């Protein structure tokens, strides 16, 4: 009985081992059968903007200061005591208006003396001329010697020279008398008087009596770095870039906009060695006298017109490890290409790109964190809203805007 039980137990153990082996083999086959073939990479949704050439005006904003178009420092040309002042400080004067009057008594006396000297010289000239003419007649009759005739001619010529000298002396004294009336050589606004009535002044003194400045039109001298000027010149070498209108607008010290537009007139041909900048001079109308010499302003110049500019939204441009600007572009195979860009300047929320982007390229502006060079993508066309600057789908009815980075 015991041996029979042992036999049955052994048979049961063998059966269990075989069942376990079959189950293990079945599980292994199931696992092998369930291993699927590698699936194709899934395309990533990205938002793109198609780059199209645009016609734009490029401007340069530069600091500057206002400057009078004409400046006259008033100084006396003769000496004397200031007797009268004919202007109110700060008023507008015209060319030829009398500003000061110097005591002219000594100059009137000098004119009278010069007139008397001229009359004496004229009398001497008349006498010697008559003598010379008479001696020429007598010489023909051989009634006087040649020596007498020569002496008479010398006296006549000397008297003629003395008369011209007296005329010049009279003219000089008359000019000095006129200079006792100190007039304005230009039209403009007269400044504060540095002298008062009763002051003694001298000819060509270093101290000015006052200053007259012409304020309409008025100049604005703007400073542009030599580096920026080189960038402008390099842009002008491109086929689709031309010189702009050169019109200038001004922003004043209180951030208000000056109501009149100006025009660029000249560029300095010399670079300041201390500042590395070049002076650009613009001319502005100033009928209201709002601009005064020495004011700090900011000028915006339309210096370049670009007929086929390529503008890329700033959110589509990033930097690589070397700090170079890069962009991701979707090619014809819906794969990502990494482009290194050359940017010229920022225009609002866009970059002006001069190298690295071509017309018609689709630049990724949303979803860049999910892609790299060679990634397969599904492009959703976006466009920039002109009012808000936000990116919106070109056709929101059939496209869903992808999530940002």
C-alpha cells in the first residue's frame, strides 16, 4: 500500500514539472510574438511664418544738440563811451538795426579835420597843375629850361598824390564815425547785454557787447558712431537698398515730438578721435522759436529705403552656444534645417536679416523647444497680427495653433 502511494506521488510530481515547462515555453513564445516592429517617427506640430520680402524705410535714431544757423558776436570797431542802447534783451532785430551808440564827438572832429586837409590838398593840386601846364607851353617856346619843367611836373604829381591821400583819410574818418553806431550784421534774437550805458569800450576788444543769433531756420548737430556709418554704407552696397529721403524728425528733452520735420544737410568728413563719432547736420524750421541753441534732442533720420527686406519675428530667432543668431527652417521634406543668421538691426519685434534666410522660407516661431535639426514636423501656417503683434493661425477654421515652447 505504501509503495503504491509513493508511485502515485512520483507520477504527480512529473506531471507538474511538465505542465510548468509547457507554461514557461508558452509565455516565452507569447512575449516573442508580442514584440512589434519599430514604428515610424511621429511628426511634431510647429508654427511657422513664411518670409516674404517687404518694402521698408530704415531709420537711425541719434543724439544731438541744437545750434544757431547764424551767430554774430557784437564788438566795437572804434573806442569810446557807450551813450545809448537801442534794444531790449531777447527781442528780435533785423540786419542793420542800431544796437549801441558810442560818443561820436571826437570822430566828428576828425572828419572835419580830414575835410580841411582834403581842401588844402585840392588847392595845392590845382596850383601845381596850372604851373605845370604853363611850363609845358613855355618850354615849347624855349622860355624855360627843361629842369624847370621837370620840377613843375614833380610838384604836380606830388600834389596829386597828397590829394588822394587826403581823400583816403577823409573816407577813413567817416568810416570811424559810422562805426560809432554799432549795428546788427544779421537778423535774429539779441541776447543779454554785457555792457551798460557809460561803459568804456575799445576797438576789437575780446569781450562781446552782446550776441545775435538766428533761430529760424535752426541747425541740429547729430552724432553717429563711425561703426554705424559703416553699417549704413555696407547696406547701400546691396542691389535693393537705396538712400532714403534724409528727412529728420525730432524728439525733445521732455519726450514730446517737435511738430516740424527737418532735412539732413551735411555729414562731417572727419571722425572725432575722442568719441569715435561723426557729426550730421540737419536744418529745421523754427517759426515759433521753440528750439533754442544748446538744447539736447534725439533725431530720427530716414537714411535707407529697402525694397526687398527680409524680416523674421524675434521669437523665431535664438542664440547658439557661441552667441550667434540661429533660426529653424522647415524644408520641402518637412524636416528642420538649422540656419546661422546675420542680422542688421531690430525693427520693433522683428529682425532685419541680411544673410541666412531666403524669400519663401518657413521659419519656426512656435514649438522650437520640441525640435532639433533633422526633426520631422507638421507645419501650421501662422501670421503676425499687426495690432497686437501676436501670432495667429492663417486659417483658424481648419488649423489648430500649436502650443508654445
